[in-house]
C-alpha cells in the first residue's frame, strides 16, 4: 500500500519536539508564518508618552510608527532513502515505518541543535557570564585542558542578571548538558537537592527547580569559543581545544519558535532503483525576540 502522506506529515509535526521539550518553553510564532516559509510579525511602535498633571496645551500630537519583523524559516531536508521492493515482502517487520521513525529522531536532534544556537547570546550581543567553581577536566568533546565547574552560585548569578533586567519571574528555564547538570547537582546541599527535586516533572522534561529556573537537560547544549566576549560556535563546526560548554537560561517570552511547512516526498515503484524512495522536508526557525537580547543569559565555562 502507498504511504499516507498527510498522516505522516501530521505524525512528524506531532513528534518534532519529542525529547526536546525545551523548545516548547518559548513563544509560538507559528500563526505568523506565511505560505509555510516566512515569518511576518507586525510590530507596534513606541508607547505614548505619559505626563502627570499636564499644564501646557495643546499637547504635542505624536504618530506611532509601526514596523514589521520578517525572517525566513530554515529548511531541513533528509537524504532520500531507498527501500528495495523485495524487502517490503521479505522482512519480518515494517522497514518503512522503522526508517521513518529514524527520520523523525534525526530531524528532532538537528532542528533542536540549530534553534539553540539561534537563541544563544553571543559576543557583545546579550549577556554571558562565566563559571566560577573548582577546577575539573574539560568534558566537551574535542576540547582539552581544565575548566571551572558549574555551581549553584553561577545559576544564582544568572538569576540576578534576569532580575536586573526586570524579566518576569514566571516561565524561566535553564537548559544544561549532562556534564553541567552533574556538576550542578554535585554542588547542591542535601536541602537544596530535596527542594530542587520536588519540582520534578518528567512529562514536561523538567528535572527540578532552583532559583526560579525550571531545570532541563539534554546530552549537549551550546559550544562557545574562549574569547573575552564568548561567541557561540556555528552548527556542525568541530570544537577546538579551548572551546567551552555552555548553559542557556531564558524567560519564555524572550525567545520564539515558528514551525512552517512539513512535506513528505515519496516515489513508489521506481524502475531505476527497484523499490520505493522517501524523503522529508521541514521548515522551522527561531530567534531572540528582543534586539537587546534581554531575558536570556548564557553561562559559559571559564578556563582554569
């Protein structure tokens, strides 16, 4: 039987954020996607000036100048894959569904890695602070030497930065790599860990709560270079020896995601390949919502 494209497209959309629940902790700009490819958001101009006990009349008439925010969604495409015709009859399991499940897993990982970079403060744009803990060997793949551990105090410093920016207390998140999460929990007192664990919510991917942050974890988060003003490394670039692991902290209204068109391609009964060929295309993107990057803090390892 031919595959049902609409069913698989809906299936991919429904599972795109699976095991990467941190992506849902952002503002959804999907309603502003035009033709599945471009985000177009009307942006209101400056707020009117308020004067107390106005004495000078007539008041100055002002015009609100609205603007538009427009950006193109990235397109992620899988390599076409062949399922030979004989295998559809000879295999004891449904290879087609197995292949599509692997497509979904690969898409989720790649999309998540790229959106994290889109959300990350970098260089002089946004706020980055350094870890301050004891010396430990670097754990980021491809790096060498020693780094300062990620500590409870470092997360508290990130909280301070958001507080000083007047960022709302609710909806704050911190995403840690597995190694940084281990360092953080090792640094907690027994009381802190007990209170931290009370917020555990596996359904939403939250491992605990500390200093107002919902703590989440994935195998890797961000990789930064070791400049004075650290710059996040682009996707797919191999880490250099001096690069550093990074923790991303944000408030839900400070970042956004936008899911566009999902297209499933198939060519069944291909006479040149003697089988069926499938591929998938997904358009999705994300961005920091404010030009000054308020509401986002990166905690970057410091060299020890």
